[in-house]
């Protein structure tokens, strides 16, 4: 039980990568607060965790709204006594297309969900972690923040911001025994945003195009990302902070 009794929030955990992370951490003894704006998805994940013998509860919150993020943090502390880990997984992207065709509203939504959510999690979770004597933030970024491709310019920029912000948070919060790391997954054709990343339905031609850039010869899975999150959340990573784990099969272009 590598995260036994740790109190953990996972945002955007009603499906996809977030679901995989929540289930993996619960299976290793974590007490998980499953967050999503999709109540049906979040409640399903909680039911499956508890049916497997884990501990989980659902909390509906929009991670771009300060009051809702505060309420989520307060609920984790109320349920589990303290807050040890926040996995900032909730994310969004505009459709893959020329940068000048992305609307201002789409731009604002990308940065609100991908970046402002991390700001709000820090504002509300850092005091709880300080009270607990330390904690861990795990921010889900992307290989797009390191090796950007055309068509996702504003999304790429938001994930680059997640990466450098994570490193800066780590430097500032280290004296509080709060670790901050991020994970950079590569394209996963099975997530809800896959068609947006690909610029259309993920047909065989698009799958082949993306797969050709991954030397290990397969796409990332939710479990791949969850295993990295498990390590970073565990005490095995007690001296690991300010790093990004690239879960990308050595993506080269």
C-alpha cells in the first residue's frame, strides 16, 4: 500500500486519465476525493473504487471557480482529516487547427482549465498541506509543452506554463515540505479529447501518424500515467520535487 491513508484529490477523474489515476491511487490505499463536473462519470468511478475495496467519495466542482475549489479542499479535509496530495488532471484543448482560427473564448477556456485551476488549487490547498506538515502536487502537463506541434499552439503554451509553474512552485514551497511535480503524457487516442488533439476523428490514418513518432511503438494509457502519479504521490518520491516525468514512449518529434 504505497499511499496508505493519504488523503488525495484527483480532478477531472470522471473518465480517462483522471479515472485511471484515481483508481490506481485508491488501490494502493489512498483515500480519494474524485472530482469532475460530470456527476454521472464521477459517481461511477467512486462506485467502482468502493466495489473493489477502496475508499473514495465524489465532489462536483468546476476547477476554474475559486469558491468551488475551496469547497472541494474543505471536503477532503472534512472527510479524511487532512489533505496530502492534489492531482491536477482536469484539462481541455481547442480543436487542432491554425492558431489564428482559435477564438478568444476558446483561448480563455484553455488557460482557465489548464492553468488557472493550478493557481486555485495552490491558493486553497497549500494552507491545508501546511497544516498537515507537507504534501504533494502532481500536475498533469503534456509532451506538447516541451515538443509542440502545429495546430495546438495555445494548448501547447498552456502546458508549457504548467511545466515551468510546477518547477517554480516546487522551489517556493519546498521549505513547507510541499513537493510539486508534473507528468507529461503523450497522445492517447482513447481519451475524450482525442479527436480535438487530432483535428478530427481518430481514424487509422491519424493513429498511424501519431504512432510513428513514438519509438516504443504504442500509445500511452491511463495506467501508464497513473503509475507515474503513484510514484510521485508515494513516500518513495520524498526527495523528488520540481521534476517532470515524460510518459511518452520516447516521443521524438
